[in-house]
């Protein structure tokens, strides 16, 4: 579309790199890098564990009471 360009990659090269229909493009300096797309939420579990170890999984503000807490929930 417009001024875009297309690139054809040989099938063996795609298979060797482990690429699927969904890829990510990155620019590193003057180089374009094609990488296999990471799965949804890839790395979230590890990041959460690291955050917990660093005691960073605390609420930033004190919980604010609301109507549900005051009228509808039995503690």
C-alpha cells in the first residue's frame, strides 16, 4: 500500500527460523529484524514472580470504600 515494500522469504528459511503467520518486526540501527511473535502474555508469570520477590506487588493507594462494600457485602 502506498510506499510500502514487500519482501519474499524462501519457505525453508521461514521454517528454519521458526516463523509462523504472525511475526514482529524490530528496527535495530539500520537493520530490520523479523522475529516470531511471542504468545499473548508471554513472560507475565516470570514478571509477576520477580515483582513479588521485590515486594512490588502492593497496592499504591489504600482501598477506598464503596457502596458495594458498605451495603451489599457481608464481612
